[in-house]
C-alpha cells in the first residue's frame, strides 16, 4: 500500500512538472500587468509594462499590450491634452482596455487613423464599472476639461451594481501569495481556461437542473428588481458626479438595457451611441468564441460607429 501511494505521489509530481513545462514552452499562460492605485485613488496598471495577453483555451487570442506612463494601454507615452489640440477620450473596462488586440490596433487607434489631426486617449482598465469611470473623470478633471469629447463605455448588466465609489478589492490580486502563484504558469493557465470556476459552479448547476422552471421564474423576477436598482444607481452616480452632457456620450448596447433606463436617458438628454444594432446586423462573428469580448470584427464596428459619430456631431471643433 505504501509503495502504491509513493508511486501515485511520484507520478503526480511528474505530471505537474510536465504540464508546467508544456505551458511555459508554448507560452499558453496570460501575462497580466501589475496594478496599483495612484495619488488620486484611481486604480490602474503600473506604468511602463510591455507583455502579451493570451486568452482562450488553446492560445486562441494573443494581443501585445503596452502600459504608458499614465497607467493605460496605448501607443501614446503620456497624455497632455491642450486647449488648442483635438482629443477624444474613451473610458471603460476590459472592452476599452483592449488586451485582446495589439495595442497598435486598439479601438482608439482604429478611430485615430481615420482623423490625422485627432488623438484618441484610452482610459481602459479591466473591471471598471460606472462608479470607477466617473471617479476617474473627476480625479483627472485637469485632463478631461481640455478634451473635446469623452465616450463612456457602459454595460448596463454589469456596470451599475453600486451607486458610489469605493476602492475595489482588485488590488488584493497583488498580495504576496498571489504574486508567487502567478509564477506557477500551469496554475495561471488552469484559472484562465475556467477550470476552477467550472468546479465552483457545479453545485448551482445541479440545483438549477433539479428545480427547473421554478428557478427560471425567480431569476426573471430578480432581474426586474435588479434593473430598477440599476436605474436608481445610475441616477445617484449622476448626482454625485455631474457631467457636462454636451461633452460626454455613453457607448452602450441597447439590447442589454431595460426600457425604463433607455427612457430615462432620452428624457434627460444624455448622449447615447448604441452599437448593438450594428452587431446584430453583422454577418461575421462580433464576439470572441470563448467569451463576450469583441472580436476584431466587433471592435471594427464600434470604431466605425465612433468615427461616424465624431463626423456627424462635429466633435473635432473646440
């Protein structure tokens, strides 16, 4: 019996070492930059990091990122908007951060290339919600007051879960234990492909299968309540962080929004740019095959919509 246990332990270690070597040799793991909160309490990436973001179970998507001196993924070394220059800003989460694409072909760069005299400043950071975004805009008021126009990415189903800003727990990801764990590349890879989350979700999946339609009905009722709460959170955030409406546009997918929310935006004269309709009309895949982030085609659609919006609204004029 002891010999059997000894063999099991030996071969288990051997398999783990082999997996670690395979992941490292084929560079299957995602290399995430390190994060911090600056003197304004804005959470972002530590400046001057360059690496490759790798996502998908079989290295399906590779994007090179470059964190500038301000802490965001972009081709520009720094941001210096001036009164006599023309800049557009895009603020958002991982969709705007753009680690799924080389930084040289980011959403902002695709818009940038349409207008030779325009700079698109990207303020993207994975995990931002509307409270984070508005806090950033307020903290960096010295930037945004000189920017022609700002697009705020808003995903209704994810970004309105709170009505005030507090520093998030994402910085805990820089703890010593997690830092050491990041060096075990097979562990990082297993997490990225959802191995641990699949195990964690198993009890809930069994429960849903057993209770069936009853759970579906409860979910619909809860979603209605959540949508009302999201609208109230939006109202509270707008009171806390009032914006000059003429200089800001919400970039969103109306397919995900509740009718009362869209009605409130219209009645209160908020600028809205909907990309959902164009995504629906596309004959090509607009999201990645393994998650909800935009594919190259999806990003191209959004970039074209922003470019058209800039032209139609004459946003190039100070």
